[in-house]
C-alpha cells in the first residue's frame, strides 16, 4: 500500500497548517501547553520516586532474575508487598495481580539498577515511546505531526497517569504503531514481530492480529503468533510452568469477569462494573443496588459485549470507502474503539489507545474537507479523557448509577458520532446485519446459560461479612485486610489499601469496634501480627534493608522494639517465648533474650512457611513445602520431645493453621481444585470437614470460641486477593 509522508500531507491541505500562519501558531501554542502540563504533572513527579505500578513490574523482574517462586505473587498479596519492601521501595503499596507471568520480562533489563535509577530510565524510555508514537501516527496517517501531537497529548489524565504509575501502555502503543507502519510499508514479518511482542503481557495486540487475519495478511499473523509464543516460552524457561498454571486456573478467570481490585469501582469504567452496581448486592461494597438480580446482571453483562462485537463485525464487513487509504485508516481506527467498548474494565491509561482512533478519523475528515467535524471529534476525545466521572461518583447510587460512568457514555457517544460522520462516505449497506447479529445473540445465549448454570451450581456457605465501622475502611478500592489474630478480648490485623502507601496493624474489640491503628504512623510497614492473651503484646514482622525482622509492641501506639532477624512470629501460650521462621527453618526464642544467640532450632524435612502454637501444650503446627511429592504438608512438633507427626500431605497448597482452644481440632486453608477454602481436622481421627464453599479465596482463620465462630479473611464479592473479614459458625464435633 502506498505510503504518504509528511510533506505530501502538507501538500494535501496547504491552507490549514502553513508555517507562520495563525492556525499554525495557535496549534503550536496548544501543543506547548499540553506538553508542559504532561511534563509538570506526569513526567517530573515520576522521576522523583518509585511509586506506581512500576514497583510491581520491577519487583517481579527482580524476583525472576533471582530465581524466586513468582507464583506466590498471585497467591499472597502480603508476600509480594514484602518483596517490594525488600528491594527498597518503601513508599509503595502494590501487587502483581492480574498481570500475566511474561510481564516480569519487561523490566528484566533494568534490574541491574537500583529502583529509583531504573524508574528514571523507564520514564525516559516512555518519553521516547511517546515521541515515537507521535511520529508513527503522523507517518501512518500522512498527517502533519503538530495536530497528531495535540491529539496524542490530549489523552491528558491517562498520559499523566501512565507516567506517574510507570505503566507500559506507551511501550505497548509504540510497538503496535510500529507494527502497523511496517505492514503498511510492506515489511510483514517485522510488523508481525512487533504486534506480537507485547501480546503475552497485554492482550491488545490480539485484536490487530485478528484484523490482519481478516485482511489475509498471513505472514503478519504468523510472525505475531510465533513471536508471542517465543516470549511465553522465555517466561516459562525463566519462571517455570507452575506460575502459568496458577495464572490460568486462579487469576485469568476472575480477571475476565472483572473481579480485580474492587469490581464495583467506578474508576474502572466498563459495562461489567456499571451492571454490578445496578444489579448485584454485596453487603460491604454494594449494599443498595438499584435492583438485586444476579440473573439480570448475567443476561446484560453477556448480551452487551456480544452486541458490540456484532456491531463492529458488521461495520468491518459493510464499510466500503471509495478511497483505499481512507478505508484502511477507518478500519485501524475502529480497533481501539472496539477494544475499549468491549473491555471488562478500563483505566485512564488504557485510553492512550483511543488516540490512534482519533488521529485516523481526524485524518479522513480532514482529507474530505470536513474540518469542523474533525475538530468536534478531537474535542470529544479530549472530553473523554477528563476525570469528570470522579466528580460524579458521589451521585452514582441506585438507579442514578449510570451518571458515574460518564467516560463510558462519552465513549459510546464517540462511536455514534463517528458513525454519523462517516455514514455517507462508508457506503454502509443493510444486507449483512443478520449474519453478524444472529451468531452474536446465539453466543450470548450460550454464555448466559453457562453462567446461569454455574450460578445455581455454586456451593454456598453461611459465612457472614464482619463490618469494620471506621472511616479508614470506607473507600473499598483494593481493601487489604490480612492475617487477623485474637488475644483475650481484642483482635489485631494487618491492613493496607491500594490508594495508601503503607501496611499497618489495626486493632478492634471482639464485638467489632475498631480501635484504630496499633502501630505509630511514623513506623515502617508491619505484617503478620500475633497478639498475646494479655491483649497488649503484639509480635509483628517488618523489613529493614531487605532483611525480615521480628518486632515487639507492648501497647497501642507505642514504638515497637526490634527482637531478632526472622519472620512470621507466633506466641507461645506462656506469652514469653515465641516461634519464628528464618530461611524456612523454625526457631524458638524468648522475648528477654531474643537479641542474643540463645535460640532453639527445630529440624524439619521441608521448608516451613506457616506456624501455629498450641494454646495448651508444647505442640507446634507447621506448614511446609518439599521438592518430593506430595509437595505440601502440615505437621506438628513437640518442643519437649522433638517428636514430629505429619498430619496432612497434598499436591495443593496448605496454609494458615489455627488451633481450637481445647487443641482437639484445628482449622486451615486448603487450595483444593484451585480454590482456597477453610477446612477443619480432628486431631484424634484425622477426619476432615470442609467449612467454607465459595469460589473466592478464604484463608487466615482464627478460632473465636467466645462467639462460637471462626474469623477469616476472604475476597468473596471483591477483587482477587483484595480481602476483608468474614465469620462462620464453628461446627459441632459430630458434624
């Protein structure tokens, strides 16, 4: 296909952007203003710290380079947060969910640098990608670089957030634009390589490969698929195959359902999110939907994406521009629009993709001397990228919920305006709409039937949400309540929230009254609290210069004291001794002599990762991992005799055991069939009883005998690993 250059573009519109003309000067001033805002609000602040998603990518790459088990990043938010701390990014709260495993490859060349240096290199690379995108958009559309730059920088809020969060959407967009340009120039193999390069990390490239398959550009498609496979195989070679099994079995299904962070969050504007707020009741996140009807939610959440897909398929099949160049630009421009309208969730930086659509559409209108329409479309693009939905969020309740989804509605309006503007030029026919609509309706009906079947087949339990009546817990976006622990009349837990920058220990009474933060605000992040029966002494874990340390607090808001190097401390019932882990080994120490070498070490045949002291005797439960099959085990050690007993072995993860007060039973979390539920074992006869039945992650149980219940954390009704507290009644011995 013929390639237009910038000089040819200028000759096609000689009266619009002549150097020195009033329009040229005005466009230049707008460009400088937009660029200044992006540099001031996005680039410069991002150079000063390691905050944002950059920390997640960098940490994953460091773990990969060090050969650490990256699958833990999907199963334990706290574990991954500790790694972020270990690498020196103390002012960042993060998580690797829901990124695919190959995402860890992106930052691999930067792990030789310290985090801040690596962040600065990454931001400079992003700046280069932004310039490359503008240049490539101009070449693809044969349009003057100045209006292209204005449109691109008009992404505004999304572009700023891409820099602030250290996101990779500029790199993604640059590879896609380069692939389109090279295909346009006749370099099919190179185009496919670039289009497939980021596909294992971000799925956007799949839409472009499908488009080129429809155009019968088979060399592009084959090169893209092969490149994606090579990238995936490299990730398998470096990270192992297990992480892919965990991702496809436990992460991807919930990601496709929009269950990441808060699935009701207006920040992630999508049909899925809006329909959840309208029709799905959730006690803590959405207690007042417009109409509580999961059936209606299932029907609409499946019909709407399939109808959109049918509409875009019809558009591609029915569009017949007289100009082959305009036909191609229109088809390319429709792809990002389709991606954003069908996506189960979209963030601000995703809308960088829409700059490609706007540039392509504006070029067609400009060529057709429809300059006002081009300006209107560009203005609508600017409006889409403003944070108006955040201002309207407080009004988005009940049947007024759609008000909070202004970005989504403006995107629909953008699509409608585009169709109106190109209706005549596209020469659309009505002949094929049934061929597109009927298969889409059939597929939607199949998906609805499958979802409805799963809904009715879903196992239920009697677990109840435990409200946390405190303003701190009202924001909900990525709520991270972890590892609760009971003392006498008080409960402590680790808490973080994705809009904050730290984990801290909070306290509440047994009747649910939150007493606020336990650790002072000036302290580093603290994890794994264990409260003694005196309700005042709390053992906890922190990281200092990459080293896990055990600390002791003797009261709320008192400065904790360093005890020794180690992690996951657990009190002995005498409130003086405690167990801890160091490099997978179990150590026993006394609070008075912990800083000395007076430590007792217990030998096991596995690498231990969880502990629980008996409340009455000298038995210590432990969960461990070994290389031989069965891989995971739970056992007990008698501190007096050293006798060990294996209580349970499994290929599935076993974690977080807790004893009953009479030591006759214990509860633990077991990842059977890719789903973590609570199970109870009778110590005498080894009888197992399943306590919770939900597709979510239930873990970290605590036995609350006073209220005849078991407390635990769960992400049910929430995003993956974003948990709060629930309770379930303790079953009788005979159950």
